[in-house]
C-alpha cells in the first residue's frame, strides 16, 4: 500500500465523505495513511477513498476483486491503495459514477442473491410441486432484484428504463441450471425489454460474444421489424462469464457462430 501525501484536507475530506454517504457507504471504518475506509450495510466489501489535493484526482480503492473486475475502469498503478485494485478519478463526477456502479455491483454479485435466497427459503417446505413453485418464485424475485441492480435498471440492449417493461431473462434456463448458484448468478441473466425477452426465451434471437444480436431463421420479418433488429443494436456490458452462458444458449437453440469472444470482464 502506498501512502497518500497526508490526510485529506477539510475540503477534500468533506467531498469524500459526502460521496461515500450519498452512495450507501455510511459505515465509518476509520482512516489509515490518508485513506478513508467506508462500508455499507447492504453492499458487500469495504472501499477506501483518498485525494491528492482538494481538487483531485480522487482515488478509489476496492476490497473485492470481483467488484473491481466488473467496474470497467483501468486500474491506477500509482498510488496503490489498500484494496485489491485502485482507480483514479479525474473529477468528482467520475468518482460519483464509479461509486454508483460499485454499490450496485456490491448488492448484486453472484454470492449476494444466493445468500438471500438460502436465507429466505430456509424454513420453507419443498416437498410438493406447489411448495417448490413458491420457492422458485422467491428465487426469481431475488434474481430480478439482482439484475435490476447489476444493470442499473436499464436494458443493456435498448436502453429502456421503465421497470414495467423490463424482464429478468435467464440465459441458461432455470430448469436447465445445475444448481441454485447458477440460477441466481447475475452472469446468467440479462435485463431485457419485454419483447426482446420473449424472443430470447423462445430461442428466436441470441447474442454473439461481442454482444451483437443473432436472428433465428424462424424469426418473422414482422417480428424483426418490431425488434428494430436491423438498427445498430448491441448488448453492452457483457463479460466472459456471460459469454459462457450465451454459448450454451446459442448451442441449445441451433445458432451457428465461430466468433471468438471479445467481451471483457
């Protein structure tokens, strides 16, 4: 860990504390070598904040490497903070954007919905078909909640943000998953608008590893037009973990693709 020059000044400290508090990181973990340690009661993992001056750059260091890997920013080599990865933000706007993403990732990464599911269903009977259906509904509600957080309430393909028009789409179908961990893994899901969800669920569309939509020969011209399929749409934000599941989806529904994955994560 590299020390910052000194403890943040009054202005920098005020900005850092405001940024942490307004994004759900309200647990005070103290200060060490100029880094403010902050946590959340709902998002997993500690983070550290620092500043090189009252005007930035603003430094963000993350405890969890899985959150850091999903953040989509290039880590800063200098200074190296207390966490698994450190990022430098040139402005407070960049810091706020990063903290918003960190929080949503912290409440939606794979272990989070599984832990909530196990806790919520621990006392539920699972013997009959009706009882199993109740358990499944609990899982699907938690899965949707996790995807809404992971994708920031936005369809990564169309940009639609109306909750009533968004669906939690499993890539590997619920019934085909090998475990509850796979069923509830956010990397096994896409937050799609209702029409795209229906087409994806029925195997009429899929996606390449670089996020470009693929159409089944069974997709009618009318449906293709309704989906705006020929517009320059691309699924933004998928990772290699998503691509493993998308490969399953393409194979199951007969899509032929030899594209090498270009997704990051």
